């Protein structure tokens, strides 16, 4: 977020978000020269026009029509993100929430009135540990060991952290502070300002980036992004020599970033060690060597069909003028990826690629511009460091810029691939569903979720909510999850709220909400989104000791990726039936009525989907025992029983009889074949042996 006003404690005042306004006359005088110089670095401009005339959804998405409400009372909906908790702003440090940093079990949440420190050991129930009251926007934070660093840009911020007012004293050059505050957080419940308070800088610190180079373990470095006016006149700081000089003056307080070196053993000795001219033209030496004027008089929405609209629906009003103005005299965010020795700068009018192999002396490698970008705001590397997602904060976060008439290339993300140390445009991504005019919405802050083998980012869009983005395919990014609430207030245009930042940290997503506090989320698998294996990979990512804004580290995993190894064997088609010794009733006694019984065994093995055990009699007088030309008067009966069928009844054999049905394969199924022969008292019996040869069959229709 971008701003220059100083809100009073507990009160939100609209921010101008255009730090160039105070220098407008001086910039206009060299606009033509700036445009010519800038033309040499507009590598991204041709590709940037490719996705015109694409608009957000206005129906068919559950985010449309959510009920308004303050706090967590608004309607809400999610996909792939389980909402765990909402922790409202505390009573003391309760202005606008800004950025967040994490270390161990603590979340450090910046706020325009100070810093709130939460214990997030249980992400479902964060507990406020410390409310550090220290007035001065934006209070963006980073943390390292026992040191907490805080960005201060407000012209009325004071060294002692109190408010600038009659009750607590109006800021003077002797008491004013702009730059990087440093706190000792050895006692997390009682942070202490270090001696000297920190390091002052001429334009203050809108944001900052913390570097922890392995080559210099005794020091950390801070890249300061100061985007406001210079500390002169009514915002002067005693002992700090600042100016509003033009680019012809090599000592101008503009067109630079300050590099602060902080000795870990003596942080009170922190000091600026370089004022890097990252934007200089190497051919001419001018310090304003990048974009010095917008590439068109008005934002593209001014001439679009349909046109962008203001809060009342009038065309060509809200967003017509460039705001903020894409003029490169500072960086908003600089994201460092120390493992690969590179940084990506989102620098108002340009995106830049920077060599940080010498952390105190960053060097620009490449720069690109985009005629659709109003304000290069943030940058995130892919995990492999081969691509960068830049963000455009069109409107500075104060306005509705996700309207139905806003094209998906305005206020969007732009994805660039790094090819031979050059930034090559690949695609845009923007929140795909329209928001209301009551919701400030534009691309903002997020980070990577460590899904193995994929570029997955969780990104804040103010009152557009949080969007889970898969940009593994650099040319075809897509949304795979989201969380959204309705407006804070449906009658305000827009109301103030939404996510400033959404960050993944050690298994949980944290969202700092401007007016609603701190939200926590857990990822869930969804069709077409993250799979169970994807989520598993985030769970086995090595736990981070800390995570700071604009300080990126590669994902490391505590177990190898799943590897499939085929193993198996084949089963031949089998239908096997074996019979035990023949059954024998023994002697039949003539003239005596009796039921004779006997049995034998069978063993069944088959690999078929189904099987049938049956018996048939193809001999003379089927179904009766015979003795030469004589047959027993009563039929032969048979039943088959096994462990699954213990109650089967006798049935006449006849010419054929189905005995057992199998619904699946079996091995060595023991079957008892039980025979019964009734002899009645008046049955005539012939001397000799009665018998029959029966045929048992195991068959299938599904081999």
C-alpha cells in the first residue's frame, strides 16, 4: 500500500498514494526527456497489450453478492481455504493493519499505530502477547533474532513513538523520526527501542527488505524503499541533510535506495552504508535513467469500451488519471532471493532485476516497463528463481479497481521469465471475479506456498479477499482457491478494509486485514485445485525459523518426493476342482424305512469374477441309483456346504443341479458334498450294488 498522509491515532484518513504530487512541477519540466530515456528500457511494453478486452466474472461465482458487515460479520465464502479464526484488532494498537513478519511461534503485525505481536503456536486461536504502541505509518515489519525492524514514513512520527498532538507533543526536527526503527525484543512482552532508536532516511521508509547474507554472518542489511517527499521544511529532521533537488544534482535525495548495515552485536551502530543509484542510465550517468513519465496521458481505462466508472457509475472518472504515477524515483518493494544472488525490484514505473551478490552494492541487471501498469508495487520469485510475478497497485489500494468494467490486465499481476538475465513477459493474472464499488480492490501482497514442483501463491487483493494462484505455467496462471468477505460497509465508496497481506508460514496462511484484524486459514484439497499430495508436500516442507516480507527462501523438504516403483505379478486364469474319495452309503436294508446319508469332500480354487459349482447325471435313469436294469424307487439327493453356506437343503440331483454360487475368486475352498438316499419299507431292492457316476463341474461367465 502506498501513502503520504499521517493518520491520527485510531483514525483513518484517506491516503493520496502518489508521492510524486509534491514534485509535479519539477517532473513536468523534463517529461519529454524522461520519455525518450525510458524508451530504451520498455522491454515489456509490446507484450503487455496482448490480453486486452478481458473482463472479470459478474455472475456464476459464489463471491458475488456477499452480505456487507464489519469485523467477521460479513458474508464469506471460500474454496480450498478453511477459515480457522479471526482475531479482531486490540483496543490499543487498532489503526490500519499493514504488513506482517513471523519468527518461531510469533506473528508480528504492523499497524499504523504500532505493532501487535501474537502467539500463533495454535493458529486456530492466536493470542495477543504484546501491543507495542508506536505511532507512524506504515510500520511495515521484519524480524531477526532479538531485533525487530519497523518502517516509518509519516512526517509526524516521533522518536519516542508517541503521537504528534497537543497532548503528547507536536513533532519537531529534534523529535521527528522517519526511517527504520529498531527494537530489542529479547523480552517479547516488553520490546525496547535500541539506543539511537534506529536509522533516519530522507524520504522515510515506506517498506524495507531484510537481507541476511551467509557471506557476512555478523551483519544484516536493510534495503530502504522511501517513496514519500523528502524531509525538508516542515518535516525536517535535525542532523539529516535532505533536499528536493532534480536529477541533474548527483546528490538528490530521490532516485536511490538506502542500504543500511546492522551489526548484530551492536545494532545501535546501524548506519546507511550506501545510497544506491539503481535507476541510473549507464550510458549518460543520469540518475533518472528509467521511466520518468507515464507512457500515455491517461490510464488505458479512460479510452476503453466499456469505460471505467466512478463510484456513481459515471464513465471515465475513477481511474482515468494515473494514480499512483508510474515514475521511477524509488522502489516500492525489493524482494531478495539471497540463495540465487538476485533481487526483483517493483519500482513505481519499472520492474527491475538486481544482482545482490554484494549486498551492500546492489547492481541493476535489467529493467522493463508496461504501458498498462499504474504502479509497480511488489515482486515474488518462482521457487526455482527462473521467473518473477510483479504486481500493479493501480489506485494505491484506496479504490475499487476490480469493477466489472476493469480489464483483467489493469491492476493485475504480470509474470516475467528470466531468460539470459533478461525479463521476458509471459502473462497477466488478476482476481477473476468482479467486486462491488464499495470494495477497495487491486493486486497486493502475498508469498509462495511450498507445493513441490509448482508455483503456488497466496495473494491479498484488499476487499477482493485472498486468491490462491497456480502460475506453474507462466503463460496460463489460474486461480485454484480463494477466501472472500462482503464489503465492510456497502454504502461507502469504497469502504476501508480487506487483506493487506496474506502469507503462508509453517503450515498456516495468515491474513492481515486492514480493519478486521488477523485471519488464519488451512489449505484443503479441491477438485481442480490442490491435491492431497500437494498439501502433503507443504506439510513436509522444512519449518522456517522466520519469514519476512520481501525476503524469499527456497522450499526445502524433510522427505523425498513420492516415487512410484512398479512391482507385481500375474495370476493365470484358474478353475480348479478336486474331489476326495468316493461317497458310499453302505448296505441298504430291505423292508425297513430309513434315510441313508454319506458325504465326500471337494476343494475349489478359481480366479474368476464369479463361478458355479454344479453336478450332472448323464447315465441311465438320471437322478436315481441303478443296479443293472434296476433303479431305486426314490431319487438321489445332494447338497453342498462350505464356510459361507452352512444351511443349504437337499435337492434332487436329477439330470443336473446347481450346488454353490461364488461371487468372487477363492482359494482352497473346502466344500462338503452331502448325499441322501431315502429307502421306504415297501421299496423292492435287487441284490447287488446300486451306484451312479456323477459329473461335478466348476464354471464361470467372467473369467
